[in-house]
C-alpha cells in the first residue's frame, strides 16, 4: 500500500484518496462531505491523522461534563 502522507502524494493523488473513501461500498459518512472534511489534507496543510485528531478533540470537548447520561459511543467518562 502506497503512503498517504502529504510528502509522498500530489494534490491530485490526495483528491483520489478521499474520493476512494467516498466510493467505498458500505462507507457511511453520516452526512459529512468528505472532500470538505479533508480539505486541509487535500491542500497539503494537515495530515489525515491531524484532521481526524482535530475532529475527535472537538467532538469530545462538546460533551458536557455535568451530563449524568452516557450516550452511544461515549463509553466511560474519566
């Protein structure tokens, strides 16, 4: 498998990588436009892992600490 790092890909290759994810059978993006979501990766300013980490950090920070209920996918609070 070829590297997907910015230094190892061209912009057109990064676009094709993201398009491939959109076309993957069974891929459910939950209404997210993957081309827009990974725009910084496509433009070569953030690696895939950085884009994903920023999303995860924002998602986790949006969970109110005082909520006694644990929703699907949250797991245990620390």
